[in-house]
């Protein structure tokens, strides 16, 4: 899973979002390190939909879309939620290893 | 800027663009707007970066796609589809479920299509075997059938080639690679104790090389074999010799002479007819031929590659001019040769051409039935599509594209067509043997199989019909926009009704065309069975024997044998009278020779059929004696030179009347025969042809050593015609154990056989048009029933407001009647142009027979009104309260 994929899943974990909100959430969650432009972002979204991790959905608050401004909302599937959890677990584990090694290095110096 | 970005979108694959294109643009524009707040340069920079991003992503997407078009239902069920195949698979599963929920609809459509496709498949398997498959010879397209024609002569319109031509053309022609003469007759085959009369041919030895055939076993004849060898057919080899390869080299009596078997042909080689069992090749040498106006023999030729039949005909006609110089011959011969033209046409046309029309008519009729069936199914699908109008609108509203909706509906029809194809193959398998049993003798018919080609044809037909009847309704019902959801109605129908009406009218028109065709054939059939043949066909049994006994050596001895034999026959229980004839009507044609009367010039004369008759032939056959007397026993045994002529022969030879007592000369004979009687004309071979002029010679022939009637046909008048064969067979075994009885028929069988061509076409076309009529009526009934169901509310209101039931009934019937009338009008126009396809199948009926056209139209209208009346009655019994509540 690429970093951007992880961040898109992460962005959707709080609830369904439309495309632009995904972009903003990714930027916020990553502290500005991930600012995908449209083409890149939607290829990731497409890949995640194809893989069954993300699905298109109704907006969470049940508000009907504005006429004229068609917005599509995306949400995590069950598989997506599990994939995100697994990845987070993996990142946590690797982060812990990193922290341990970095810590060990620090104490040694 | 937006426009540039939009252009960048075209780098993406269409599927991706369709799904995300708009969002991509919205987002890129929004990025741009945000950047503008930070100044112009930032906005420009952002635009460039967005464009680069889109270009990069578009190319990447093409190189390594992330997006696949989901199936129709995937948007809600989760995108698991890998490719289009899986989407189709999903649609198919869904369609199967949806069909299982409406088994009635599925059954009706499958049966309708199966009947129509099955009929087509069965007829196709026959057409394929008989007409489409090339003749089983090498380069069959280069084989020609040759005859000659000599306008203004008294020879038949087309006659065979002369022996001297065989020698001459083979030596001189550049365009003809090889040439063979052939004939077909019945001869005696004797193998050990088994003696039978079988169909055989005595071709020139070149027949096999001309056709390009190779033997399965042994070798082919060459000129040096002269008349000592025989080639046998695969059938004979299997049935008489149990497929024993040791048969090569054995010698048997064949057609009276010992012949050594040198070859066995493969099962495909059947020439000139399917029933020919063996070939007794002859060498025809220049020294053997005499230049004379003979009977002429049919010929096949293999033309050089690249030649055309017309060129060959022209070359041979030119070469023929040299015949009198090279071979001599009389002045009339030279005159004939001078006028003679060679006719060359493809052998396939000659062998199969006569079957082409009946089969073509049937194939056309089956195709029409298929069109009717498709119209029927299309109508049902439209109705079903309207029932699912809302479902389609909902699916479209949740994002299904039109193509997906069309595909979803098409899969349903494809299921139905697949089911129909399977059922059709079964039907064709069942129908084909029945078809073959009824069919007249058609070359290669027995090769017809429901095989791989039929399967392919059926599959193709099913696919085409599925698209034909499924695509238009699918396109229509995938059309409605989301707005139609707003009114809670069951769907608009007024706009579509004309399509259904059109389909019903078309069905009616096509069914009417078939009915008219069948009607014309039925009338021809009736006319033909009422033709007066000049003889009775009831209570008559006929058979032939060909005795071979040492004392039978000339005309009088054969005549004595026949007279004694007939005395024995007459003594059999139940036999009224017995006669003898050389060529039984309806079984064999007669030879024709030049007949000259005393009044005609020396080299004059007219060509008239001749045959030999004896004993009580005329009384037995019920042929009236118009003047003079029939033959007596004295005429039979001694050459008194008496003959009997038929009415038209008398009229042709002595136009002034009164033939009895006049004299005539037969062929090249110098003796004069006296006419002792005139009898009624008989139809010799074909009920369609007028009776031919015929001269009956006495059974001894014109002089004792000139002619012997070696294998006459006997006719027996008896009420036991159907059952007398075994009695006669045992009598024959007693009288002539060496001579098997053959060509044993009742006359009524021969009469039926002579009409089999027409009977077969009539029967099958009648069945096919009945099918068409039923399908048409079902279509009309279905369409009107739906109209009634749809208008239940309106009818309820009308009746609540006081409309009388008769009025409602009339309204519906009139609506149906209008459609049927339009169909009948169109059908009459179509029939006007298409009935001439029946051509020579018709007899005594014009192809535009007013009675048939009127009667079938009336029948069609009546059936149509009846089909409308039933739904109308249902409409008028509508309870206003119930109907108003039904919404």
C-alpha cells in the first residue's frame, strides 16, 4: 500500500467524503506532506474502488446533493476498513521498531 | 485554462474519463481558484502543474489501468469485476434469475423461437446436403452436362449426344479435358443363387476419370478393358458382398454378360442417380460408331481450368460440323448436324436444379416463419419492457448507463434464444426423419444430417433472432429519462402502441403470404389429382420379369412365353384380366421414332412415341378403344404387321381423320404396318404434360428376328392389387426361376409417386403456413390482450359512465380489425410479387389466382377478428369498481 493510498483510506475512515474533501483531509492528515493533484488522486481512488476497499455512497448526513453541483461521495468498505487497520497496525509495528532502534542508538551515543 | 485541462482529460481511457472526468475537472478548477487568491503567478503555476499531473496520470492510467467499467449493478453491490466478461456473466446470472421469476413468458418465447428456428434448421440440413455441398468430385465446378438441341427438327427440345461425337470431341476439343457418355437402366445381376434386377449404368470407360473419382478398392477401367469389366458401388459391395475386399477379380453375370469386378467406389460416388449400384464400362472406338440419327446419350465433360460453359458449347458445336465429313451418314443426318447446337451447363445445375425450387420455397417459407416468430417475441419483449419501465428508470437514476441497461435486457433475450436453439436442434432431429420419409426422390437427400453445420447455422440464427427481436425493445425501454419516475404511472404506452401494431400487421402480412402460397399449392394438387390420365389407377398391379431361358431367342418365342405366363396369371384367384406393355405409364417413358405414313414424302415423317402392348392391355388398364379393335392373340404370336395408335397419334399422322386401315412405317424399317385400332390417349409419365402421341406395336415386334420383348411389364386387374404380390412371386419362381420379379407396384402407388414432388411441397408448405398462422394469431391475441389490460381503467371509467358492453367490445375488435386489415393489404401486395416463386410447382392455377387470394384473405380476417374478440369480451366484462381500484 502506497502512502497516498493509506492516506485516502485514512481520510475516509471518519466517514463518507466527496472528492475535494478527500484531498483536503489527506493534506491535513499528512501535515501537508501529501497534496495530490486531481489526476493522481483519482487514479488512487479508482484503484481503491477496483480493489473493493472504497465504494461510492450517499453523503453521511443524508443531505441531497446540490442541483447543478454533482458530488460523489466515497466511503470505506468493510474490506477497506480492515485494510486500513492492518496497514495502521503494520505502520505502528514498524514505527515501534524504528523508535526502539532510534532510542537504542540515542542511549548508546 | 479549463479548456486546456479538459483537453488533457482525453489522454485517459474512455472508461476512466466517463467515471471520473467531471470530478477531475471540478477539482482542478477548484485548485485553480484557491491558487488565484495567492496571486496570478501562483494560479498560472497551479494550472501548469495540474495539466502536467493530468497528462502524467492519463498516460499512467493507459499504461497501467486502475479503473474497469463496473457492471450495471456493481455500483451498489461492490466493484469486484475484473473485465467485461465477468460483467456479462453477472448480467446473465441476473437475467436467468429474472426469467425464472416469469416462467410463462420464458416458455412462450422459447417455444415460439424454437419452432421457427427448428423448422429452419431442419430445412437447412436438407438444403445443405442437397444444394450447398459441392458435388463429391474433384474440381466439381469444372464439370459440365452436355446435351444437344436442334430447333426446327422433330427431335425433342434437348437430346443426347451421338456416339461419333464422343470419339470426335475427345480427339479434337481443346477446352474439354475429358468426356464421358453414360446411361441408366435396370439389368439383371446374378451372384451365385442371388438374382435381382438392379439399377446400373453402362458409361464409357472415361466416366470415372472425367468426374475425377478414385476407387475405394481396386482400379478404374481403361480402354483396353473393352466390355469385360465392372465397377461396383459401395452400397452393392456392402449389401451383396458384405464388404469383402476379395471381391476384386471375381466374375459374375451382369446384364447378361460375364464381367470381372475391378473396382469398388466410395460411398460418396453415386452417379447418375443415388440408386445406381454398378457400372459396366464400355470402350467406344472410332471403328464402332456409325453416323446416324440415334437416340442420343447424355454426356458429362470436364472442361479445362478457366474455360466457361458457353465457350465449350461453342467449340463443340463448331467441331460437330465436321462429323458428316468424317463419319459419313445420310442427308437427313447431315441436315440435322448442320442445325445442331451443343448445350453445356454445370453438372451441379443439371443434377440438383430441379430440387432447388421446392427446397427454395420451403426455405423461404421457414425464413418467413422465423420473422413472424421474431416479431411475436419482440412484441412480448416490448410489453415486458414496459412493465419494467420504472425499474429501468430507477437503475438509470442510480447511475446505470444506457449501454448497461440495454445489455442487461439483451442478456435475457440471449438466454431465451439459447434455450430456443437447444430445443430447435432437438426439433430438427425429430423432424428430419419425418421430412425425409415424405420427401420425393432428391439426389443426395439421404446425406442430410443434423450435424455440425446445422448446429452452426442454428446458433447463428438464434443469435440473429435474439438481436433482431431483443435489441429494438431493449433500446426503447432503456430510453426513458429519470423524469418519468415523477409521475407514478405504469409507463407511457400511447407512443409505443404503433410499434406493436406495426409488428402485428407485419405478422399478419407474412402469414397471409404463406397462406396464399399454400392455398395455390393445394389448388394445384386438387387440379392435378383430377387430371384424367386415360386409364384407371385402381385395382391394378404391375411388375416386370426378364426371363433368360435357352429357348427364348426371338420375338415369337418371347411372345409365347408371355402369353403362357399370362394364362397362368389370369388363373390366379381374384384376377380379372391381364395385359402386357413395354413401358408402364407413370413408371417409364417411351422411346420415340420417326413414323412415316403413305401420304408423306420419302424422307418425311414425324417423331412419335412407340411402345409394345399385348393381351388384354387396354381392357385391363381401362383405356377406351375409340375405333377398330385392340390386339388379338394372333397379332401377338405372328408378325401380321398390325398396330394400334393413340387418339393424338391418329390425329397427327392422318389429320383428315379415320386412321383405321391406314399404313405407316416405323423408324428405318421398310415394311408397312396397318392400323387396326385407335385408343384413348394416356398420360405416360407426368400429369402436368399433355398426353403424347403413341403407336402401340404388337408384342412380337415388326418381324420375328427384328425385336423381342425381353423384359415386359405385366398389368393385372384385381381387387387384391395390394396383396397379390406374393402369389405372383411364387408363380414367377415356378415359371422362370432365373428371373426375379421387379418394379412391382400398384398403379395407385405410381400415381401417388408421380405427384410426390407437389404433394411434398404442398404438405410441408401447408404445415409451415399453419405454423405461421398460429404464431400470427397468437401475436395478435397477445397484443390486443395487453391493450385491454392496459386500458382497464379507461374501460372501467367508460362503463361507469354508461358505455354499453357491446360498444366496448366493438371498440377493441375494431382496433384489432384495423391492424389485421392493414396487414392483409400489405400481405396481398407482397403475395402479388412473391407467388411467382412457386413457378412450375403450380398446375392449372395462375400464380395470381383471385379465388385463392380472396379466400385466404377472408380466412385471415376472420381469424384476426376472432383473436380480437376474445380480449374484447374480457374488456366488456370489466367491473368498473374493480378496474378503478386496480391502479
